[in-house]
């Protein structure tokens, strides 16, 4: 089994993507679309890890964070504190290929922090399931 097919493998990659997003917090140095893409990737991997903690079935090959949150909610996971992160789906599926994406001027520190909290939550769940 490849590492990214396990909750710990997905979490390892999620932490790597989050470190990259956190290093891109300075909007004068990094484009919002690039930072947002890395944050989206961290969120996606964290949600897939969470799904694997709840069920051995492999999560879908999808960048759609809304879909992953719905799948978690269907399993009675407490996703409410993190639902705002679903807005980052656009960074993976729309703005990633837009040569001039519309800026939202998001508070990178706040969104990085919420993603950090998501990863901490899933890390804790994964440690209990092993």
C-alpha cells in the first residue's frame, strides 16, 4: 500500500503542504492563487485522512472539498468548525488554471491557522484509531 493510501500518509503530505502555505503568508511575495492552492492541498489531504480514520474505503479522487466535507458529515463527523475551508476548492479546480485569477485578499494567517487546527484534529483522531 502506498503511503498516501493511509491516514498517516495523507497526514504527512498535508503537513508538508501546510508548511508550504504558511511560508507563503506574505502577500507581497507570493500570489494568493499559489498560496491558496497549497492550502487547498493540505485541506484535501487532511479530509481524506479523516475519511480513512472513519472507514477503510479509499476516499474519492477529487479536489472538491465540499464533497469531502459532505462525506464526513454523512459519517456523523463533527466538521462544522472547519466548513469554511471548503471555499478553497476554487483554488484547485478554477484558479489554478486561470492566468489572471480574481484576488480575494484573504487573511492568510487566519486561514492557515484554521487549517492547522483541522490537521491537529485529524492527527488526534488518527492516533486513537491506530
